[in-house]
C-alpha cells in the first residue's frame, strides 16, 4: 500500500513574535502560535512534505530554539529556505553555529531551492525578486540576497501581505493564506491558469 504524500508551502510563521502576532489580531503570542499549530496540524499529514520559506520566529537565539521546538511538534517532513529572521541565513556572520540546531528539526536548510512543479521549474526564496517592491526603501538592505527576475516562477514570503500573486511570483506567507500552509495542488493551479486577470502581470 502506497501512502499518500502531499507537499505544502508556507512562510513567515513568526512563532513567539509579539509584534507580528499583534498585527495578525492576537493579543498574546500563545494564542497566535496555537492557532497556526491547529491549522497546520489539520492540513498536514505525517507523511507530507512542508517547505518553510523563512522567518520561523522574530530572531534571537532563544526565540529561534523555541520556534524549532514548536516546528518539531508539527507533522510532516520539513525543509527550510532561510529568511532574514533565521540565524542560519548566510547574511548572519555566525549562521554556521545555529545550523546543527536547525537540522534537528529540518531535513534540509538552504538559502534558495529549485523544484519542478506543473511543468515548470520554480524557484523558492524567502525574498521576492529584486526590485519587485521598489517602493519599500527599508527593504533595500536585503537586495544582496534577492534573486534577479529572469522569468522563472518564484515562490516567496517576506512581504506580510494578503497579495498572493504578482507577475510570475506567488506569495506563500501565512498572511496571504489564512494563517495556513498552501498545497502544491493550489500552487499548480495558479501557475496553470490564465494569468491575464492577475494585477501586476506583464
């Protein structure tokens, strides 16, 4: 008997991060974290695969370790594409020191990834494409870590927006998907559908 396996994508969990919890309408981080856990556990099976595209917490060693413990309790095999709040991202000088702790929870940790989906090779990154949000000058400090847009589909997080699509980019952050992971099947449908009705498509 073959076990059914699904693949999920998500980003910007921000477990234990009070500012983000408040912005999402929660007075306490415990309520925020419990809600995300409930939604994850309801959707993701033990044999599923989850790609987390960065920012598991608000940063800081103790916060990251708590978020890793939270993730270890969630079902599924988890892979991390690191974000700016993750101490294992190479933008952080001591990224190598936290890697062993992250690898106790994640099957792999990388800066970016490439996957085959719906007949396309897609890129995975915490950040949207370089210059995708030119109006946000505060975000320019991360430009060195953003990919150039050469036409490939990109799944990303980071923007904390309800916007799901822009051009050939799909935002998989919790803020765009009701605080839940989004399935590969939904992503595939978005890629395959007629894109003429999507704002920002060129």
